[in-house]
């Protein structure tokens, strides 16, 4: 793993030197409930950034700064996108998402909202309220619908990350992190990217976690995992809506103010532990705000997950 931007660690790469080769590169910044991204428009597929370049751009002290970098590139220009176009020819844009350490990531629920907002504000697409847009990602096609207050993303189906026989008392792993007196059991959820969800007992326990370094998860999913620490509201359900609070450590980034796929995984795990599949809507409070998660069943009987929340453009610039 590239060590350049893991929070709390000393960089082994000089971002100034790396960025000097990118002079004149135009970028934008956006966030979705505090999860912030550097966005690059690349309609001709001219720039495939290296991990070192991504890490340097996302460095918060010596670069632009961000939880990740998203490149807007035509789906037809890259192999993963061309494969997806066979199933949905309308998915013109591919969301090329990189973690802040430069590693590739399958998807980001907050990132795809910021990505579509970027496409809209930069004039690449027209998307009035109520209209939908297909976006190609490494986790498949995602349908994004614009609302008056933000965007709703069809995240698709979900699955447990480990086989059913790996579950013991509705847990499949043990998680330890700075600030915990003892390791806690976790449940791993696949949202197109991997998550491990842990419940804490009190607000003080949630606030006292140290999430600069990666929590230790055993067994660790093959591709690593994002780790969500969740506190249930009391009561859990208010006016038919489930309510939880969450902090998250993201692979290749560190703690972030929000994680969209993580919010979906947290709601799914909490619902599973509550034993109530009838809780179809959830408010998930993260340090950067509140996102909404909704579960529906499609015509084939498969459960689908929808994530909704705001997206905000915060600035534009050019690398010096």
C-alpha cells in the first residue's frame, strides 16, 4: 500500500516533486456529507493518474486534499466501461474512483453523488429534478436520480461477505481498534465493496475510538475492508424509520466524515441484528451530516438498496 497519505503517518513520497509534473491540470472539489473528493474531467481519456500522482493530489498538507480522486472518463474509453456498456448503452460516463492512497476502489456511494453533481454543474449532462442518469463504476451500473435536495443512488443488491456457515451468533469476525477495551464482534457486508460493521454500546465509546490507524479485523475479507462503528438510537425505530450513528475507517484513506456504502452496510447489519426486516428506511448520522438508506424489493424478489443525500461543489482550481 502506498504510504503517502494514510492519515497520521509520515509520507515517503514528496508530493511537491510529483505535482510539479502535473502543472496546469484543472480540477474541482466537491463533498457529500463531508466525504470530499478531487474531481477531474477527462472526456478524451488523456490522463490515467498513477498511484503516486493520486496520493500527491489528495495529500491534505502539500496537495489539493481529499478522501479520494474521481476521474470523469467516457465508458467507451476503458475496458471496464466498455463491458458495462453492453448491458446499458446509456451509461456514457465512467466514475474512475481512486482512494486517497492511490489504490483503485470499486465504488463510493457519496462519491457517485458528488460525481453526478460535478457532471451537472460542469455542463457535461442535463439532469433536472426527478430525472435519472446511469453511471458506470467498477461495481457495475449505478442509477442516480436527482431530487430537489440532492441525489438518490440505486446501490443495487447486497450480500454477506462471508458464507453463511461462517456466521456465529450473527457475527463473522472480531474487530479491535484503538480506544476499545476489548475486541468486538463484527458482521461483514458486501455492497460492491467490502464492509465490516461493529456495534458499540454508548456515545462515549463511539467518540473515544481512535481511527487514524486501520482497525484490526480477523478474518479479513480478501480485498480488505472498510470498518463501521455503529451506535443504535434508543428507541431504534422512530415513526417507522430506523436511526443509527456511525463512524468509519475507510480502506486506503483513514477516518472520513461519511461513507455512503458504509451507511448502507451499517443499516443492513443493524436491521439484521434487530431481527426486523420490516424496517425499510433508515437515517444514518455521520460526522458530516445525515444520509438516508432505503430498502425495496424488485419484481424478481431481490432486495435493492438506495442511498440518498446532498452533494456540494466547493471549488475549482489549476495545479501550479
